[in-house]
C-alpha cells in the first residue's frame, strides 16, 4: 500500500525569537511532522540550529521532529540531536565516509536513520543502505537556503528511488521525501514522481491565507496527484 502523503514544514522561515509558539502554530495548522534544517556553515554556507534550540521547542508541540543534518560530521553530534527530541536524523550521503555505519549507529541510538541526496548525487548512492533507513530525502534544491527554485530535473531521480524502494520490498516501510522549492506549482510533479513526504518552508509562510490554508492546499494537491 502506498505510503500516505505527509506535509512537513521547514522551520527556516519561522520567527526564531518565538520558536515555541511557532511550532505550536505549525501543529495547529495540521503538519504531520516538523523538519529542523541543521546547518554547520561548512557542508553548506549557512548556520542554524544547535541541539539546545531544538530541545527548547520540543515541549511546545507533540508532532515528531526530524533533523536534516546538513553538516560535515554528522557522527559527532547525532546523539545530541536525538537527546534534543528528534526521532529521525537525516544525514547526507555526501558527508558520510562510512554511510552504512553512520546509519546503523543512529538506529542504535533509538532514533531512525534517513539519508539525503544532493541534486548531483545519483540514486545509486543509497542502493545498499535502504534496509537501514525509514526515509530517503531527494533534495530538489542545492542545500543551504530556503526560497530557492525547485529543480524539476530531480523528478526522474525521485521516480528511480521510488522504484528502488519498491523493488527492495520496502514500499510499506520507507518514505520518500523531497525538500526545496515545494509549493502549489511544484508539489504535484514531485508527488506524481513518487515523493510522499513533502517539505515546504516559503510556500507555507508566504501564504496570505495562513499556515492552515497552505498545509491543507498542499496536502490536497499532493493527494490529487497520486489519486
Ligand atoms: C535547503 C533547505 C530548504 C528548506 C525549504 O537547505 O532545506 O529546502 O528546507 O525551503 P523552501 O520550501 O523555502 O524552498
């Protein structure tokens, strides 16, 4: 059975001076989980959330947290992000010398490991770790900043990874996530290609009708694309 459509925000566009209220508002708007874009200023030219920031927001909502670790050394701080309340850690294949070991270590911490691929990285990079993850993230922008344009040439890669997941007999166990430039004009292409977890930042926060309208609209568009 196809994995359900999930709409999840990137917290990047939120007001960082009131993150507790921001995550509560996201939960009230109907998001399925919240993604924290963790950036170290080295893997990507931006710097964002340490584990203490995430821990401070944890008590303000009940939806799952996932940390998208756009960092050079995910092994060094993985446990701290688990301790901060993230139930999934997404590491970049490009940042892991020993990706198989890193994912296994995360799973041993009581969180679920997941793997992200930058636009230039081929789907084959995750061929031998699908049994260690509950999600594969296909970046539809080059990581580091919100508000970038969706890269439509990622859609064949999304489809290939969906086929890999299904061929491995993991269709009921592994989600396929996309992140970057997801909005009303792009979500249907990504969902039709095989993505079922859709990350949106700008599209949620720039909707003049508010967060709940944006979440509901994106969910409806994605579900219509796979109906
Ligand atoms: C890139 C970030 C963004 C963010 C979503 O490193 O990961 O993709 O989550 O940004 P929008 O939805 O504004 O493109």
